[in-house]
C-alpha cells in the first residue's frame, strides 16, 4: 500500500485514457504525457498501460508501506527519499516506511510516478483507470487524490533496478495541422496565430490550455454547428484567445478550430505551466506522421535496450 | 428522390477525418438521419476507435492512420449509398413530473408564451424528440423536436446547481441533465429515468438517433 501524505497542487491516477465512447459524450482523460508514463512504467517492470500518479507542480509527499520499485519521469521536482536525492528517469528500490518528497517544479509542470506491481483499484470504467476530473469518475473515487488516500498496490519485482531512460526532449515550439475552418477565419488571423508567441493563462487545467497574448487577439463573430473535438483541437472562442483542448476536454464544441496540435507534440503541454510562452507552426501531414514515427522508434529502442539489460 | 449536397471532407490530423454536411439543403433532422446511418456503417467497418456524430457532421478516429487515404476516397460513395432503412434505434419513454418543486421555471415559460402550465405540459409531452448527438457532458443529449411555441431564452442568471434528471428548455432545445451540474436552462420538470450510470456496462441510456417521448407522471402546481 502507498499513502498520499500531501497531494500538492493536483495528484491523480491516470493511464492512457478511454476510447470508444466519445459519441456518448465521454472524453479521453489519461496522462497528458503518455510517453513519460510508458517509460517510467517500463523502468519498474510494469505493462505500458499500468496506471501512474500524475503530479502537478510538486510539493507532494507519499509514504510507502511496502518495498517497491519506483521511477519518476517528466519534470525534475528535486525528489528525495528519506532526504536522499533521486533523479527522474531512473528506477529505485524503495523500502517499507520510506517517504518520497517532491519539491516544486522549476522548469516544467508535471511529473509521473510509476510503482512496480498490481494496482488494486475499483473496476476500470470503460476499460480505463484514468480519473476524469471534469466528469468526476474513474481513479480511486472520481477525484484528484486527497491527503490520507491510500492505494493498494501488490508489489512485483520483475525487472533489473537502477536503470535509466531518457524522455524525448521537451519543446515550446508546437506543430499544428491546419483546421477545417481555415477558409472561414481570415488569413490575417491565421498569420497572427503563428507570428506571435502566446502564454499559458492561469485558468488552464487538464481540460484545456488557455492561451493569451499581450500583442494580439483573434476576435471573431463566427457561430458554427457543433462538431467533435479532441485533445489537441485548438478552439477559438469569440474573445480571440485560443484554447488547446487537453485530455479531460468535452467531446463536442461549437467554436471554430484554428487547427489540431500534431499527436507527437501534445505531450509538451504536460510541462507548460501558467506564464510559459509557446509558439505555433503549421506543418504538413507528412511531418506529423514523421514526428510520430520518431517517438514510436524511441519507445521501440528503449524496449530492446531494456530487454538486453535484463538478460545480462 | 431526395438530393443531398456533396459533403465537405477534411483531414483533422494523421488519424482523424471530419465529414461535414451542415451546408445541406435538407432540414437538420433529415440530414442527421443520414449522418447516423453513415456513422453506423463506419462503426461496423471496425476501422475506427471512435465515430462521433455532431450537428450535421461526423468525426472519424482511425485505428490505423494507414487507412486514411482509403476512407478519404470511400466516404463520398458511402454517403450516396447509405440506406436510412438499415439504421436501428431505440425509443425511450421518460415518465416526467412537471411543475412544482420539480419544475421551478414552468410558470415563467408559460407566462413568457401566454400559455397555461397545462398547455406547456401538453405541448412538451406530445412531441417525439430525436437524439441528434451527445456531448457537453457525459450522456447529455442534444434533442431536436421542441415545439416552436415553447422556444424560451435561457435564464439570465444561471443556477450553480441543477439536479440530475431535470427536464429543461434552453432556447430552441429541450434536454435532460444527466448529472447534477451548473446550468442556465429553464427547468420545467424532472424524470427518474436513469440517463447515465458510469458503473453500468453501457453507461448511457441514449445513443445518437434514438427517439424520446416525455410521458406525464404528475403535474404539480
């Protein structure tokens, strides 16, 4: 068992989210950076889609009531175990009674904690353990974790420990594929969208990253029939401040779309915190496919390397 | 024979296609019936993770991005050939308590249209409504079929909490709140019909294309 002593700003149970029910209004949820989740799960010998804890900003504390293999990934929160520093991207052996402390993230926003073993959670909802923080279901009790919440995890020690694996580099340069409303929005608006930098506004959350800019706004008066939206859809409300939808977003919306963040770049939103600057570039479908292939081959190489190390 | 304008088909991303017929000359409901039939055909193909109809459009999420080109070229033909007759849907009867504590805004709706509360109940419960699509929150159905005589603007002061099961009117639409949530629609009644249960194997009672009827369980003053 593990116990949340301090959840920090937000700590929730996430896997890769749920699919197949978008037509019923049920969104995806899941880790905003699924690559961090997969890599730290592999480092502790878990299956790729095993749940992890998504920790936002840090200032969190977790107590372990058993011996476990653990790995953190995502941003560096200057973590310590019983006061001794541990590094993100490496696996560690934690003893019963140990306390993991996370300080505040300085250069990113989210960290992922994998714990080796079988997570004894309530029955998965529509095939996923992810917490949908907007609709309030999944995870332990449909909410972010509170102080005192315990998760029953049966430990397993199935891999070599003390191994490290890099995460593909983060970026504030976000690649976008053109949206279906480019002919309705003025060319000037689309140019402004890519020529200016934007910052993440404080009202952002797992539903969406709200953007603002001191230099420009893209106001419009378009009203469109509702269409499906997904993580990565860039909505443009009449206020002219775009919203990049993230994992807990609703499934339909009526605002025009500026475009869709390419799948390979969506993970960067895990590390963008309020106040951070980012900018956008329209790219071809071919570039989107290549970027995705690059991430897939990174994971494939890691798999081969870990299998090799475990045989040694 | 009914003619349909040709759809606009765009790529949203490597594994996602947007099929739009919202510019069609047919009514929203006539066009939507074909959208449901096309959605069903796509669902049955096994090529998609998700098939999401919305307001006279359809978004398709592919399992395998390599099937993108095939579907881009095949969709038009499927749209022309898809048959409305093969579409299966379910009819739901929702016993509803109108007025009183269950419908705090029904008097306002009646007053707004110079009708009696009974007229509002009769007009609302005599209609057959189609589930155009779901969205906004899990299990929330966008319904078509509200009698024009009941079109009522939303409340200027939205409620912070509308009880689960509330039957309400917002502008040109009527709807049911699947969960307790904030809301600005005029609440005219309440149904105990379970719209949404996240722990059930199929959590949502309605699917796009289903029809709904509100039956009068009680009218309170």
